[in-house]
């Protein structure tokens, strides 16, 4: 079972002791990087509201192009996407990385208190369909792997290959159950009324204070993907990389994902020293080597 930052003992201990919760949006401060930032305007299908996503695009002659879908509270300027961008520039590969709604340089038409997986899936879909040309090697990190798998089921024509990094899929249901089991009834009632609980994770101080709500997880339930043997209808080549020391998503979960994928071309790589982020130098080289082999087959990757 997944055990992320907000399911650790410290999270529930903090909630039990606290009597009041401020509702504030979180804005991350990121450093601009080359290539130049661009903006994609998207329109919500149900409301007609517009929001704007900031992204960067490295242009290269090689096909397929590559797009990176970040995980929860992550964007285009994390260690992994920046390292992959640098690698792609050196190897003349097209690469797109972006900030999801409510994060980084993207406009904050939706603040994090109101952001949902629904928004982040739509962000990724629009980036995939509008900011890239042709089939892509899609990289999904953590929750971004869930988003990537969901989109691969609906837009298979855009997926040349799929690279999943510490994949975190279908985690909402067990989290909701844990919240009901561990939190006092008074707090559950506040959450049911739509209030958000502000939480600071000392393990990820760069995230700032995060608003956590029941509705955040309840929204995720509609996007669960089938993980029974061979029932996840993704047929492109898939590579999975997972750190054995991942304290957030048990590495053995990737074995279940491997078994669930319908594709016959699936490989799973474990990094013995790797944690959930797998963003240290050695892990990044493993990731870039996987990208190289997926695109070129026999050229050794070098950062």
C-alpha cells in the first residue's frame, strides 16, 4: 500500500493537535531555465473557463519527441526534468516539460486548494495534443505515471513509448480509508464540509504548505485504471524504473503494474539505492540511458 508524505504518522499527529486550519494557496518559486518559456492557453470543456500553462520546448530532429508529466506538487523545474532536458539538448532530442495548474510559472487561475487530478489530467492532455507533434515517448513521474497511463488508454496514437518513474497509481481509495480510520470524527466532519487542512512536510520543504482535502482524493476515484493481470489496455513499449528505497511508493507495486499492462514489451528496472525521487546522479544516468535505448537502441546515454 502506498504511504506518501501525508499518510505518515507525523501528518495525523499534526492534525489531531491542531484546532484551526488556515486556507491559503501555495505558490512555488522556481528558477527560469533555457529554453525560453512559452504559454499554452487551454479552455475547460465543462465551464469554458480559460487557464494558462507555462512550458519549455527543446526542438530536435529526432523522432519521437519526449514529454515529461510531473508528479504531485512537481513541475518543469525539478531535478529530473531539468536533467532530462539537458540530456535531450545534448542529443538533439525534442523535449517538453511544463508546470501544471496552480504550480510554478503557470498562471494560478486555480489555486492549490481547488486544484484536482481532473485539472492535472486535462493539463497533460492539452500539452500532449497541442504542444507536441506526432507520437511521443511519454515520461510519467510518480502521480504523473498515473496520468500518463490514463491518457495512454484514451490517446494511444500519441504514445510511441512510455517511461514510468516510481509510478504511483490508484492511491486515492486506500488514502481515504486511512483518513477515516486515523483522524478524529471532528476533523473528518470539517473535511466533509469542504475545508482544506494545511500541512507542511518537513521531508519536502520546497513544497511549502499544502492544502489537503477529502475532495482532492474523491476526485481521483473516477480515474482509477485497471491493474488486474493484462487488463491495463496499453500496448506500446513500456519501461518502469523504481528505487528500492522508495519510502512513499513500495517498489513491489511496480511488479503489479508490470503484470497489469497488456503490452508484451515491458521492462522493469530497480535501482537499489534509489528513493522515490530517483533524482541523484546515478539514478538520472539510469533514466537517460533508458531514454536512449528506447529511442536509439544502442547509443550509450551520457549526462
